């Protein structure tokens, strides 16, 4: 089995994940997808609190999570491909596993960031509606 193909695929997946995370980092999102009840809320204070909550959420690295899950997916996909086929099947399985795992890891980290922002705002006394 050619191990360089799965490694290249994993590295490519990690590079794509890093690029995507730079495009939609929580600090650049308008409100992190959070909707609050604005009645009686000082919107300047809310914006300051939201910005601080986004800093906490940014501690969860989407790119790192995507690379980690992509690597695990490549290993699993390559192993399954090797069991059921030849080295070509193993390489394709590793590629599919890397892309699928990377996308899943990216999505998982994004959901965790949203949860952190939401919990942070609730902890600061805001009524989060979603």
C-alpha cells in the first residue's frame, strides 16, 4: 500500500479546513448566529459581551479539529480499502475518509463554538431565543 497518497490527502484536507476557518471565524460573524430578546438590552454592552464570548469560542480550533478528524478518517478509510481491495482501493478509501472526517470535524467544532457563545451570553444574563 502506498502510504504517501493518504498523507497527501490528509494534508490537503487540513489546508482546505484552515482556509475555510479563516473565512468564517467567529470574530468575523455578525452575531454568531445567536438571536436574543433585545427588549431592555443596552446594545453596546451586548456587542461588547458578544465580542468577549467570541474570544472564548475561538479557543476551539476548527482547522485543528478538521485535521485531526481528517487524519483519523484517512487511516480508517485506508484500512477498510486495504481489507476489501488493493492498494488503489486503499488510497481512494483513505482520501474519502480524510475528506469526510475533515468535514465532520470542522462542522463539530463550529457547533461547539456556537454552543460556547450561546452559553456565555446566557451566563451574562441575556435571554437567548435560539
